[in-house]
C-alpha cells in the first residue's frame, strides 16, 4: 500500500508534531484501501499519543496503523490444515 498524496502533505508540516496536531490539520483526509477507506484521524488516533519527528515517521505510523480494510482476504492462511476430504501433500520417506 502506498500513500502518495498523503505522504506529500506531511512533508511541508512543521516538526516535531504531536498526534493531536496532525489530526487537527489532516484528520479528515481520507485514505483509500482495498476494502474501504479510513481517515488519517482514525488511523493516528488508534496509534495513541505520539510525537513525530518528521514526515517519514508519520507515513510509517499510517502504514502500521491501518485496519483490516488494508488486507486482501481476511483470516486467509495457506498454512491451515486441510479440511476433511481434501488430500494434502503425501508424506515421503527416504
């Protein structure tokens, strides 16, 4: 996931900056995700009270803080056990 428009917005912001300041300035900005959207305020609020030293730190917080709307198939794992009736890999002995 990339946040090109949002990342540029944070470059011109004055740092260090707190979560509350960033939410006040950018909180209504919407980020489109594969399964919906979230606002910058929703994401940063989830991250808790922080002081960000630069735009890169804000971008990393946004990437880290997105919800399940940012992932593909929720609860999918290719490492789950096979269901009854499915034939998985056959054991090979040497």
